[in-house]
């Protein structure tokens, strides 16, 4: 039976910084007309990350062409691609003096290149003004190798694409996506090499079994992923999929130990873990940067 909205166990309570600590980031993003997945996806870590002077930039507008049942990103007609957006992100990176930058996007199945050109342009703009490491969190580009290679040719330090959940739950959680296609995207990124590390992540608490999670972890490692995140699914609103179970900290620790056992170089596993949460620390853990 699904859990009622708002009933959280003790380990899912977090102290929220004062608004004054987040104002600098909010004002900068607003002034530069930039989107973040932190705001768009109602991330529970928003205040903490903004308070530390970090954010995950979201390119290609604020509206997604897909409608995943877990995600709070707005749907609807997508915006025009803004050619000046990469420059403004680079300006924000320089202003915030970020040592590690994470860039993600809404899914843009309406675009011939899936938005891959904007990813490449954003990486290049950041490189022009900063020595920071750059991580991209991309959609699957509908399996287009041309689009994927366009992003990889820009040489991000980390290429992240989330499988999100176990294959059995895809029809409910990610009906417009494909588990096998996502694995192929990650395999391609890992095989291309060139110094780019492959990373993926999934949510738990949607009704998956421990054995199913372990099977996904093995699949990701076989695909060449070096980095992995596992976090608790939290329902953004009553319109989204309900939480089936709150996974305990001990279970998250067991998942972390298993992932390291099968060969991941860096694993973040915990209730508040998200793809880009403390991504700089996870990259350092690999010892490869």
C-alpha cells in the first residue's frame, strides 16, 4: 500500500538554511534568466545547495516534452532554444567561482539534435571562462549516437544519464523511456573514453525489490559506469506517483557496499542523495580527477 503524502520518518527531516543564505544564488539566477533543476524538480536539497553557493543548471527551457510520473518538471509546449544561454551559464559559473559545474536539461524530443548542440555549446562556454570540472546529466536523445557523440566530443569530465528505476517499473515510472536504450547510452559514453567518466543513478521506494536494485547496479557496472547515486523517491505532489516505502539508512548503506563490491569507483547512497547532490565530492572520491 502506498504511503500517505507528508508522513516522513525521522531520517528524512532536514534543517533548512535561512533565506538570506540562499538569496545570492537566487538573485544571480533570476538576473541571468537561468533555470535550475533544483527549482524545477522541487529538490529537497535546494536550500542546502543554494546556501553553499551551488546549483544545477537546466538548459533548453523549463518545459519537458515527456511526462515521467515521478518528475515535477513542467510539461507543455517547449520554449525556443536560446543561443545566448550558454554564455549566461558561463557567467554564473564565473560569478559563483564554481569548482565543479553540473548541467542538465529538460528532454527535448522536438529538436532534431535532441538539444545535444546546446549541451556542447554550454560546455565550451564554461571552459572559456573557468577551469572547473564539468558534469552533464543528459536525456537519452532517443538513442541517437550522433547526438550523444556531439556531447561527448565537447569532453565533459562526467557524463551522467539516469536509469531512474528498475526495468519492471518503467511502464509506470518512465513510460516514454527504455531501460535498454539508457544502458546503451551509458555504454557508448563509457566506451568513448577520452577521460570522460560514466555515471548513473536511480530512485528507490517505488515498489522495487532489493534483488531488482542489485540487478540494475550490476547492469550499470557492466555498461562501464564508474559512478553511481541511489536516493529515496519523494513524491513532488498528489499528482505524481506515491511513495511505496521509505528505505532505511541501513538499506542505503547496504546498497553502497554492494555497488563498491561490484566495482564502482564512487557511490553515493542515502535518503537525500540526488544525481547532482555534492557531485564535486563524488567525483573526487573516484581519484580520477
